[in-house]
């Protein structure tokens, strides 16, 4: 799926940003990617999206490449991810190797059991610690399970993470926060999604501006 510049409003800046959204089928990864692309285009910023997955059915491993700004190909090169946006903790951990040297990990605390029988889940605390050992203070873990339930249920965890990303400062110059809010307000279940977005935004505004927890 490819989006091009709208030719409308001038782009806010000439910079670029590579975002890899990872999680499992059914978590709303494509919804997040589409919202980011459409709001970037509204400001005249070029946006490219590419979806890849290991299993096509609901619950399978999925990743979506979102490239904003001065980019030419939809797939992010290995080691070129500026923001790893994780909707599921195990899937996030699997993709740490995709990060650029100063890339930031913004992930939920949600861990979902794989569909395969007999698979033992790792200890969540130990997994987060092992991720910190790799990326240090570039890891931001958002309590999305708690915040999403406050908004109405785990269904809204993706919108919580969109709000957190919006507040992090990582989108500055490419996506306008007010444009994102307006796009969320047009979604189905707008009230719950707006609440989820604001909860994620408020959490990250207080704790993780520009990737510094």
C-alpha cells in the first residue's frame, strides 16, 4: 500500500522517519499505519506503507513499515528503524535488531499467548529487563493494558500507543498532533478511542518526551 504527497499544505520539514509497527493480527496495526500516513499527507509529507506478516490469520505475527518524509522505498532497511512501535511485547523483543543506532522502542506491556499449543510464555519482567540490556534508556514501556481498560478494553491499546507516540516528540515536523486527534475522532467508537488516545498521550507527555523515560 503506497501513499503519496497530497500536494496540499506545505510539509512541516524535510526530515524523514522510519517507523516499524509490530504485533499480532487483530491488534489494529494497519489502522495505526493508515492514520499516521493520512495525517502526514495532510501536511504535504510523503508517506509509504508496507505490510508483512508471518501468519495471515488473526493472531499471527505482523509488522507494518511506515516511512515518512524523504523516502523512496516502502520497506525499511535492516538496521534503519527509528521508532519500533510495539503492540505486543514478545513481537517487539524479536525485532530489536531492526533498530538504528539511536532508534527508540515504544512498546506496550501486553503479552499474548501464541496460538501454538504448549508454548510457554516468558516472564514479562525478565523479558523487559533483557530488552533494556540491549537498548538501554531507548526503551519505553507504556502500561497500555491498564490504560486501554480505562478507555473501554484491550481493543483500544493501539490507540493508547498512538497517543503515546504523538506525545513523545518523535513525530515532530512530520505529523501534527491536532491532525491525529481529528483523525481519531472520526474513527468508529470515537469516544472510547479519543479517551484511549488521550490516556496514552498524557502518560508519555509526562514520562517519555523524545524517547527519554
